[in-house]
């Protein structure tokens, strides 16, 4: 029954997604928000289903040995749901995440997957180069922060320990000028030289006043940390103050041209240090297995992998849905004189017909880095032995182990075998984990 308190449950392990996992006295699995392996806790049930339940910790009787004295984030202690692992050792966190991801992948794919290599984050703090804060009216107050664990209530924060310092400094610099907005999402994005750009997306019926825009201009003109601000209202009306472009070196692991600036707000990997290691590994895998291959890259963004691969390939064609990302990739390819060898196209890669068309091209390597939903259409297409007969390697980057496992099952069913598995900790202190899988046939 919802609201029932279950006393003294031992958290056995971490479940995929970041909750602790335990068993109710009647044997059903229960997913416990706020519990980490080893804790002995009381749990209040929020969902009570026939075969499983979900709840949250309401009291800790015995803390896990992995818990440390210092939590490290005051907002986490007040219920912020942005992270899950403040207050536990990093080695434990990473070990649990890897185990949960492996278990989920084995269960869903039903494959005997290779032993993974695990690449830890060089730093668990100050790593995120793009952060979205939510600002909401709450009675008389206006709060700016992140959603609480398991709800849409905002926990106010004064800085974020995983954000790059320039984002916190920019938010402090600009916060006063935006303080009257009752509903807005405010994104801080690093743009190079220790500065940040701010994107303000106003909620329905929310308006920015002339005097607020003047105040923002004054802050930007001072040229401290905020180099530019974009404000967009719910009808798409834009105000741009100062320079809102971002150094391409902040967005790509290797910028192909010096001093290149791109527009903000496109997809970018959130952790530059881990992104560099991930991109290096992708290049190594492809270059080691092929002599100047022809590469098709799906979900290529603005070319984070493409430009690093450029010296090692005969040609690369990238596909991606975001017009802005493709425009930036085109521009950089031309400036770097890769024109002709590197090509980029806008495409909806969840469209069966478009994916079937790509399957008819002649290429040796497929690189893909889909969003959370994975790439079911692509996996089905590439599992067809008639499609892309010259294709001999698939390099799959994924931020969702469950969808990755589903797609691996399809590919292996079509004659592919998994050569290697790596986990990159792109988001320390959170339950997310990035995976890199190489397949051969
Ligand atoms: C995980 S990101 C990877 C981007 C790029 N590989 C990088 O490292 O910066 C996923 C990308 O998929 C794109 N995307 C989302 N839905 C898509 C769709 N239906 N078709 C094509 N691309 C899509 C997003 O715009 C985003 O750039």
C-alpha cells in the first residue's frame, strides 16, 4: 500500500538508474531512492505493484560503510535530485554503477559480454560545462535551482559542485538581474577563456522587461564572466545581448580550426576531460582495425568524433537531426579544408526509410552515438546481412545501457559479435554512465 513504511531493509545493491535495490519481506523487489548498498533503512512505499515496489528512505538505521563523513554538497543534503552519490566514496560509486550497467545489459541482451574496461573521471567536481537551472515561483518566494529527487519541486542552490566554476560565477553575476522571473529555465554554458554564456528560456506568459534587459546589457558590458545572454520567450521571440558564441574547442574534443566560434545551445558532451578520453579511444579503435576506412557517422552532432577521425579516414559522412549542429560542422569542415572528404547531412535517424537509404551506401565503419532512446532502426538495418556488405566494424557510443543492450541483441542476432566494452564515467556523482562498444562481423 502506498505510504506504508517498511522497517529495516538492507540495501543489497544498486539498480540500473541509481536507486538502491532491496527485497520486501514477501520477496518482491523494491527500488529505494536515497539508499546505497549496505544501508539499513526504513522505506516509505510510493508504488506498490504486484511484482515490485518503489519507495524512498525515511530513516537510516545503519549507514553503508561506503558513506563518508563529509557529504560535499549542501543542496544534496536538502533533497536536490541532480546527483545521487554525494556522501559516498567515488570508488564505491563507480563500482556500483558499472555492476548495475553490466547486469542490465546482460539481462536485456542475453549475451555473454566481454569484461569491461572502466575509465574513471579525472575529477568528480567542477566538470560540467553546461548546466540548466530551473527558476520557479513558490508562494512569495522565487527559487532557482534543480528539481528535488522524485519531484518537480525546485531545491534552491547557491552554486553547484559539479558545474565548471565559470558557470557558478556567471550565475552569481547575473542572478540579481533575473531574480524577478517566476518561471524560467536558465542554462549556463562555458564558452572559453574562463567565461560563460547564459541562455534564458522564459515560461508561458513570462516576459522580460526593458529595464531587466538594460541591466543584463550593463553586466555583459562589464566583461567579467558573462560574455553574452540569450533570452527567448515561449513564442520564440529572441533577445541577444553581447557575444553568445562559444569557442569550438569547448564543444569538440579537437577543434579543427583555431579560434572558431559556434552558436550555443547545441548538443555538447558535458564533461570535457572524459570526452577527450572517449574520442581518443574511438579514434584508436577505428584506426587500429582499418586502413583509412570510409566511415558513416550517425548522430554526429557538430563533429565531436568526426574532426578527430579526419586524419585517419578516406572519407566520412555524418548524419544528425540538429540543423544548427550540421551548419557548424559544415562551416568547420570548409575552414579546415576537409571539404569533400568530410560531409554532413541533416537527417531524422528514427525514420526507417532514411536509415534504409543509409544502409545502401558503401562504407567500412559505422560510428553511432544516439540519444537515450538508442538506435533500434539502425540496429535492425545493420543486422540485415544484405545491407552494407563492406561494413566490417560498428563503434557504438551510448548513454543508456538498457537501450544499448537491446540494440546489441539485434546486431548479434544478425551476425555481429561484441569485441570490446568500455565504460566512461562522464557524470560522476550521478547514476549515469557512458558506454563504448566495438563490434565486428
Ligand atoms: C548523444 S548526442 C551525440 C552528439 C555527438 N556525437 C557528440 O559527441 O557531440 C546525440 C545526438 O543525436 C541527435 N539526435 C537526436 N534525435 C535525433 C534524430 N531523430 N535523428 C538524428 N539525430 C538525432 C542530437 O541532436 C544529438 O546531437
